[in-house]
């Protein structure tokens, strides 16, 4: 953010005589900064194209270079908007926070949204600072983070500015950081993790490679591996406190449609006995109107050999589960990565599970959408936990799965709900409603986690108001930037 301030300062000095040229220059420096940022943080997406390299390796430059180039347009727009409100005063950091945070908000909404690695995630790594998201959400953290990280740039302003004015914003920022730290420490120290009685979960992380082994002909072998891992000690310990009641498997657990395989269902019912299975799976449903069978990426709750409830994924992954602009791209030989044609679910984001509170189901990257992980319809009941099943095996042992987990963890803090996350190759974890990681399995490790379900926290301000808090902060930031801009013009 320091570089962002200096880049806009420089572009304005070089093109001070022409507004159009100045805005274009700010757009260009914003694009280059955004491109570098996204290239450095999203390069791992290329790993997915190497899983089936014979089909998709040709698209590696599009993923590694093309996506960052497209996302950088949002940064460029944010810089140009900031330029419109810019001034030669320390308050110009509010112009940057207004333009850049607004662009980050748009990035999470336009064309189905891709809010990955927002700037505010830089504050989310600290347990205490992350608690502020319970009030302002991720997009509010974006605005605050931009202010904090941009402010040191003004300490290098020329001496022509009044000396004392250089320190106003740093003092404000230090006070803001102090208040955030105190708020977070009080919130964490004042609330211990609680647990629900009568239920114990087993999270199964199979660490199954996303390669040729995951094929229908290997379906029975894969299922037997899951069952063996799910029934490993301490499952057989006699103490009732260790008795498992629910077993959770990751996204797309089977290379077949479970409820079209009676042998698989019979084996599950026999081995798991009376345990409830919650699993990711492909789900088929006949559509009489369209006269076709729809296929959904789903979470299924299974008791014995009976389907108790299900949730169909709503937010499909572009180029992964569906092809944007399919009529244009398909004739060119472009296809999505996941085999088959996936349909979009249209149900509410609530999943009944026998013996547990209502769950808010999140499949794969649905967990990165701040404010969209819990049903917001009027009179909708509040769920008791967030359930995120995912398959990050496409990305190997890269930084991608860790970034994914960090964003899912922030949803727990925002909503005041515990998070249970089960990933094929990791990171699987149990997180309390304050973002404390209670147990976790790292990427690349096979194993299980046994844990009771943490209890909920009180509804957060963000869970009640959502992005309205951010929009209020954004308006205040914009007004300060506009005031500074107008005042500097009057002085001139």
C-alpha cells in the first residue's frame, strides 16, 4: 500500500495538466500493481491444469497469467477512482481506501465474484485483529487494512507540508490498531470454547490424489479405504466419551453417484452401523420438465442406506464446474476442468442433520464469500455451525489450500458460528466461533479428527447487518477524501 500511494503521486505529477491522461496513468499503475499481486498469490491455480496435463496443460498461461491480468482490472479501476479524490495532503490515504476497497468489493460480486486473497486477509492472520471482522466483515477489514498499510507513505512527504501534519494519520492508525487489538483480546479472553453434549464428530481426511486413481473402476477400493480410515482407533475404545456419532467425508468423495450404487450403500450401512454419515457426493435428480437428469455437486446426509437430507452447491466454480460464455468458448475447444455437466442448486443454505443443530453447508470455495455463507432470508433460523467440505487435491502441496482455509476460518468469526471443515488432502479442521483452531490436519496427511461440535457465539454485528457496516465506513472514507480534495483545491 505504501507503493500504491507513491505510484499515484508519481502518475499525477507526470500528467498534472490533463485529467484524462492522469486517470489513464493511475489506471495503468493500478493494473501493474494488481497484476503483480495476483500473480504472486494465485500462481498455484496452474497446478490444477497439470492433474490432467494431456488435456489442460495448454491453458496454463491463461490460468497463471490470464486470471491475474483480468483481476488486476479491478485494482486499476480502484486506483483511477482514488485519483479522482486525491489531494496533496496526508488525508489522501482515504482516497486510496475508498477506491481500492470499493474495487475489492466489486471483485467479490461481478461475474459471480472471486473474492480470493482480499487485502483485509493481511489482518486476519492475527487472532486478536481478526475479531474486528465480527463487526465490519471482510470488506470492512479491506478498508481498514488499506488505511493502515498506506499511512507510512505520508511520513516521506516533502517538507513543504507542515511537519506536524505528517503524524496525524500515523497516530490515528496506531490508535485504531490498539483499539482493534484490545477489542480482540477482550473478546477472546472473555469467551471460552463451549461444546454441545451428546454428539462427537469424526472428520476423515483421506489424502487421495486427484489423478487417474480417482476413477469409477476404483470406486469400491476408494470406499473401502474411506471406511477403514473412518473406523480406526480410537473409534473402538470402550469409553462412551469417545463414541463417534457422526462421520464426515470431504467433497466429491466418490467417483460415482452414491445412490445409484446399492452395493456401496449396503457396505456403508453395514460398516458404519448407526452412525450418521455426512459426505460430499454427486447427486442425480430427474427433471421431468427438461426431460433430462440433472447432476449436482452435493452434501448428502446418510443414515444406514437412507438419504436423510441434502444440499446442492449453489456457487459453482467458473471454468472448474461450469464454463462461462459456453456458447462462445465451447466451439473453440475450451471445457471446464471437472468432468461432466454440473447443475446449480437452488435450495436454501440450511442442512438438517439428525442429532446436530442445523448446518450452514458450504461446498469448496463457497466458503470464501463473506456475508453469503448463512441464509439471510427473513425469519430464516440461525444455523448452529458452518460445514465446509472441499477437495483441494487439485492444487497439491501449494499455498492454495492454506489460503482457502484462512478464508473459511474468517467466516466463523464473522458469523459467530463454529466451523467444521473436511478436505480431501487438507486442511481439515475444527474452529470455534471466535476463529480459534481447535484441531487441524495439514495438507498432504491422511488421518482423522475426533471432536465434539463447538457451541455458537452470540450473533455478531456483521451477521445481523452484513455489508451495510462496510458501506457506512466506505461512505465516511469517501467523504473525508472528498473534503480533503475540495479543501486542497480551495487553497490552491
